[in-house]
C-alpha cells in the first residue's frame, strides 16, 4: 500500500546553512505482491487481456493498455493492474498484483493465441440493458493482432521489478518518492517484455511485448531518443520544475538490483 511518511525528511546542507524539508512517498510492492511476481517465473500457459476501446494507440504502436492476467502453469492466475495515488499535485502510481480465484477465459483476449479476442460489452443507448458490440473483427484496434507472445514468454526465466526513485521541486518545497512501476519479464531466449503501471487508470497497465523505445528504462546504455527519455517514458515529461529520476531493476526473490551509474 501507499505509505505517506507522517513526518518530513530533512537534509542538511552543512554547518551554518539552512535545512531542506522533503515530503516523501513510498509506493513499493508489499511482500504478498512480490511473492505473486515471483510465481511468474516458470512456465506460463496463457497471457490474457481485456479487449476494448483505447487498447491500442496510433501514437504508440506496439503498446497495449489493458488489465492483464498471467496464467502460471502452477497456481492461481495473477491479475496485473495499476494502483494510482494522487500526491504532490499529480497522480503517481505503482503496479498492483492480485491472485484471481476464478475467471471466464472466453471473455478475455489472449497474447498467446491472437485468434482469441474475447468479448466486449457496452451499454445500449438507453443504458438499461447490456449489448455485445459487433464481432471483434470489425474493431481491429480493440484487440491484439500481433505475433503470439508464447515464443517469448511461455517459459519465463527472469522477473525484475522496475523501480523509480524521484526527487523533484514542487512549488516551494522538495518532494520525493519511490515506486515499483512495473515488471520486466524475460523468456528462455532472453527477449524481454515490459508491464508498466499507468497513472490515469486503476484497471489497466501498459503492456509492451517488445520493449522498443522503452528500452531506456531497462538499459542505461540504450541510445537517448528525443521525447523518450526515462523521465518522459515514466510520464513526468510535463513536470513543472526540477526533477531527478533514477530507475533500478530488482530481481524478484533475490534482492539484487541493477541501476544506471
């Protein structure tokens, strides 16, 4: 859960100088959710999504926004969504993982089997009865049409937590936060996919089967692309004021971390 520190942290500047007061926020995965992330290491039987509007974006091809469900071969399915928290005049967020007791797989689309596109429900004009929209083939942007991800993620060998650490000026004060923003999954071939929490929805995450421009979040040596810096990719490009952003990758279960120098 989010943990707003009751008292501000203080940073001394040196003898005879003023002290800065910083408000801090902790958005780390709780132990129960870290254990769920660890369960994603091993064979996966399916990777599901909820089809519908805004699933794809013409501005970011290859990025899909949906509530996602990972199906480990052993144990209950794991739902991934976002946990938004209003703070410091913006909305911060972390990834959220939940164990799912039961689900109707026919309602979901599948990243492993793109021919399974699920069912989309919408309200009729009078808002009193549910109606199924036309077949998914009529709405290609509402479902996944890429290559099967089973070749990448049928056997997950590594799960790493993407953790952001931010220090920023907000008005006349300093603020800081640490948040577990996503998971980087790698399969037997070493190819990585990324699941990233988003601040504008508590239902969905950003799913990137191929990391592409988001490589900067996972590799500090990745080429810098204008408009796709670490700060931009995490959603802070419009922050009004100074900001320092660092990311680290924490391997689930080991506690080891890699971070840019």
